[in-house]
C-alpha cells in the first residue's frame, strides 16, 4: 500500500506511475477480496471512468459471489452510463436479495435507459410490492406502460399514485401526455382526434391550476395544443351548442371514457 501511495503521489509527473498504481491495487483486490480499501484506492487513482468500469469488473470476476463487489461494479457502471453492463451485476443482486429496494430501482433505471420497457415495468411492479405507498413507483410504472404503448394500464397506475398523493400534480401531467399520445396516432376521424387533443389540453390546464412543480410546463403545453383542438365553427357545423358535453366515442378511444365541453 505504501508503494502504491508513492505511485499515486508521483502519477502527476509520470503517467507510468498511474498504471503501476492501478495494476498494484488491482492485484491487491484479487489477493484480499474482503478488503474494501483497495477498491477505494483504485477509485482515487483512475481518472478515466471507463477504466474504472473494467477494473471493478475484474475485481468482481475474481469473487463472483460477493454482493459488495457486484454492487461496486454496478455503481461504477451507472456512473459511466454503461447501463447494459450494469444489468448483469444488478440482476445478480436482486437474485441474491430480492427485497432490497435500491437494487430494483437501479435495475429499473437500466431497463428504461435501454428501452426494455416490459422489464422496466416488472421491476417497478416489484418495487410497488416492496413499498406499496411509494407514489413514485406507481408513476414510473405508468410511464413504462406508456412507453410500451399500454396507455389504459398506464392511466390506472397514475390514478393509484393520485390516490396516495391527491395534491400531487405530476400524475395529472402524465395523464395529459397519455391523451396527447393517443391523439397523435390519428386513429379514426379527424374530429374525434381533435376531441382527444382538447381533453389533453383540459387535463394540462387542470395540472396548471394545481400550482405544483409542473404547473408551468402544463400551462405551456396547453397553449401549444390550442391549434390541434376543435374550433367553434367545427362544433357549430355539427349542431353542437356551446357548453355541451361531448363524449370521446370513437372505437379507437374506447379506453378513455371521458367527455369534453364544447365552446
């Protein structure tokens, strides 16, 4: 260790000393896998995070049953945004300790980053099982369902989040994005699509009026959707009087089950 610290102290003047320090502490990690000091020394000497990823993988490879080394490797992979590499140690960890929330949370993040939405959904469902009152997990599950195209199921989980925190505006904001996503598919006739856009705008306005963190975003988005909604003339030519409740009735939007008010 003293030799390694001398290498580190002189690494600034001679890069070869950095390599020597890395090799020395990598060897020490192999020889003394239970000693947590050596990974700490490696972190302090390696300036390239990708280099650290390879080092910590080697450390774990030499002691594959160590949950500590698996977590160290997963953590450095996450820092390096090497999400594909992080999956292996994280799946190992949830296999060893299926009730550790942080393992599942990080694994869900990796699946999301890699657009493996079905796996991300399952990870968040496990998190909901572990912490059934955590509102974030319900919203995150909803977002993954949305990403996989399951808009109706996504909304169910948003409602569950709102039941936990009725004053939280984020689930309302995401609900509006569901309707906007549905309308963008252009399913059915043009007027029905416009009704769904109006519904999205109404929900954005509801979110904006809550005065929460997403108030500004919701207000801005509601304004941007104005041109996608039905005009007064379109209501008039369909003999729909102002203030009439108009159902979103197209078969494509059967899951929505809501109405808007004409103007």
